[in-house]
C-alpha cells in the first residue's frame, strides 16, 4: 500500500476533518479549536467514595510513550469490534515501538501504523464502521441538561454521546435507542480511508473537539489519564497535514489485566449519575452560559498504582 500526502480540498467544504489511513485518504480542511472543561472558579465539595466506579482492567489500555503514560478506557458497548481489534493487536505486541506519525496541535494525535507513514495496517481484515450503537437503560448513563439546543446528550461511563431519549425505548423492538459517541477532547477514534469500513490498526487520540467527525467515524474509548501527555507529543507542520518529522513513539502498549497486579494502574471514574458529577457540570454551565456543550463536561478520574 503506497502513501501519498493529504491535500486541501475546495474552500467550499472547508471545516471538515476526516482522519484516514491509506491511499484514498479523506482530506484535512480546517481545525477545530481545542475545547474542554472551563477551569473551576470556586472549589466544589469532594465526591463521596460511593460516587466513583473502578475501570475494569480488561477495558484499560495502558500506553507508555516517550513523553509519559496515557490511560484509555475502552468502551465495548459503543464499538465492540473496534475494541476487540485494539485488544488483539495490543496483546500481540503490535503497537510497541510505533510512531505518533501524524499530530495536529489542538486536534488529535494519530498512531498505529507499522510503516509510520499513514499507509500501513495489520495483517488482519478491516473492521467495519461502528458509527452508531444501540443504547439501553445503562446505570452509568446520565443526560446532561443544556448540553445541546436539540436532542439528548450525556455521558455513558466516561464517553460523551448523543442519543434518542429513553421514552423512545417503549416503541422499539429491542427496548433500546440509537446513539453515537462524540469527538470531544480525550476521545479515541479509529482511523480509516474514504471507505467507511476500512479501519484496521490505526487510531487517534483527540486533544480538541471536532463535531464534523460525529457519526462518521468510530469512537471506541476515552482518555482517563494522561491527556496532557498527548498534548505534549511532537506535532507536525501545519503545511504538512500534521506529518511529524521527529515523532514520539509508543514504547509499550498493554491491557491492564495482562500486567502483573503490582504494576497495574487503577483508575476510578466519577459516576455521571452522581450528585457530585452534576454539581461539576452545572458549575461549568453557569460559567459558559449559551456556549456550554457536551465537550465542556469533564469526567473526573483518580489514578493510583502502576
């Protein structure tokens, strides 16, 4: 598979960013400025112990890089086939030593290509697009009021999603509704070519928000520790579509459950259904007013061990 540089399309469609791998790559149009939670202006009360859940070690991706450690919570409810691919390749040791070959400041960092050019993949078949999923009455899902002028947006586990309301479940055969992950800071997505079913081994970690990707690319997890490490990765030049001349690498990638227990990090995530969580996003909403959106909702985490 040959690689060719990404190019800029007509200005009429500026604003669309498509993350891709391979010769039929969709093109970079413009970047969305980094977004994220506004800093707290007043201290909030601490959460109770019961307000936290522990991330399953089977769903905790531990990425050690030349800049530090990144922890990603995998979300198989949102993208089961993509999560299985990431697990399979990780357990093979496939990702060890691979470059962050494409990094665009304020947008994302892309990796997972054994060639280091954006044109490579594993020897496994491509993974179909998982742009939507069916959501049931999940106990760790909470609607965030006011996060969108229309529709329902909320947090599932640690993942920001948009979805149909629960009331719609009463008229569906499976008692579930459509939903999709949203590309907020920290979200992990599968890279692909112009073919929506061409994801394979490459993935990217968001450092900003880009709504143009929502519903068109697969989200499979979210950073629960170390987003500052991703933001510190060497970035590419703006006129080279993020291609990095001196890339950082993933020195070792592991699933936490395969690590010796003494070396395994433990991550706790604040439950979105907890009063402590609501206090935090309500404080952010009060500061931002009409500018408040789901990508401004922070999911607090506690990391120990490892």
